[in-house]
C-alpha cells in the first residue's frame, strides 16, 4: 500500500523519478510513453463505447443499457488510472535496472471486454426489448 501511495505521488511529480537510479536509454523511456498513450487510447475507446451504448441504443432495456454502459465506462476509468501507474512503475524499474513489472491488468481488461461483448451478443440475439 505504501508503494502504491508513493506511485500516486509520482503521478504528479514525475521529475522525482530522476533521483532513482540512472537515466535509461531514451528509446526505452519513449517506448514506455508510447505504451502509456496506447493504454489511454484504449481507455478513451472504452469510455466512448460506454457513452455510445447509453446514447444510441434507446430501445435497449434500461437495465441492459445502463449495465453495459457502466461496465464500459468503469473499464475506461480503470484503464486510464492503470496506464499512469504502469508508466511510473516501468520508468522506475528501468532507472533501477530491474525487471519490468508484471501485470494481470491486460488479462483482466480483456476478460471484462469479452464479458461485455458476450452480453451484447445475447442482447442482439434475444432482441432489443428482451
């Protein structure tokens, strides 16, 4: 928990990372940043999908529509927060010369998106009104 709190502090003061270890090859730092941006694009797509489900499927039962929209919105929020935390953890590991941190988040996000997709398939097969 202390490590997470320290990471959150570094989200808003990334210049403090320079105090840890040595400066990695810039190519690795830039690759880490590109990965961060890819996660943010994924988060934006999930958030956009959540709004799309809510706004463009008015004939869908309210419970289904809200449930699917909230699932996509929540996945987008988690993805964006995880992107920042992962960027900090990777940057710190590169500066310390450690292995990059392993993460279960990509698998969890993939499963969550698959569950929402299966729910959408069920909705389409059963019909809008259920």
